[in-house]
C-alpha cells in the first residue's frame, strides 16, 4: 500500500496556511500557528492519531484568533480528504470514549462524503491561553465540512476548559485514525451504494 499523504496550501487576505499530512505516520509534527495552545492541540492531534503533520499559519492575529483557527480547520479538513483518497479498503467509521482527568469525551467519525457536525462542549472560561474557547466549535465545524465527514463530539463530563479542548482534539485524532485504517477484508468501499 502506498503511503497516504497530502499537501494543501491556502492563502487569503486573512491567512496564509501550508499543510502536509501523512495518515500512515508516526505522530511527528512541526506546528506553527502563532497561538501556543493551538500549536499544542495540533501536536496532540498528530501524536495521538499517529499522523505526521507539518502545519504553518501566518494569520491576522492583530485582529483576533478567529481567522487563524477557522481557516486552519478548513485546511486540515481538505488535507484529510485528499490524503484518504478514494476510500477503498478503509474502515470508514471510528469512535472513542476518551478520558482526561475529570473530562470524558465521546467522538465518532464517519468518512461518508456528507458533511455534518454534532457538537456538545461547554466551557466556564472564555480563553485558554490565547485560544478563545468558542473557537473549538468553529475549528471542528470547518474540519467536518471541508473534510466531508460526519463528526460527533460530546462532553460527558469535564470542568477544566484546557482538559475539555485537549480531550476533544485527542478523541478526534483517535476516532479518525480508526476510520482511515485499511482493513484487508473490505473490497472497494464499505457502502451499499458502492461509493463514498
């Protein structure tokens, strides 16, 4: 099997993003977004999904963090979609219940080609470092739509905003890693329609 990789560049008046993703990686990453906590989340995504990820963002942080985080979601979603390719042989679905201290997150992914997100995370704080907690939703929404996937993220418990967001990123990584896993028993794509 060939190694599944993608490179996506996206430049607007608000952001300039360069990304390289390898699905069949080792968890190595080089991340630079200008937002320390966001760097930490993308590093965790790569490490826990065993993806290799290079991700560089120059965004209009003098305005705020919105464009940098949302546009990063668009680019990561596109990179995932491109790297997965024709989806032949992949499991398609992935899910996990992930604990992190007092936090418990459920995440499920379906690489069905139809974008949809269900999101249920709540925060007691507005910021974690320079990362606005409301931007977690915008990031995952952008990933789900650009990546054309169903994405469900639900918080079962949790009070610490850092833990909630970090557990969500790790859970997404693990669920996605399962969904992109190739299973030799699958001929073509796992769909009664014959296409995803």
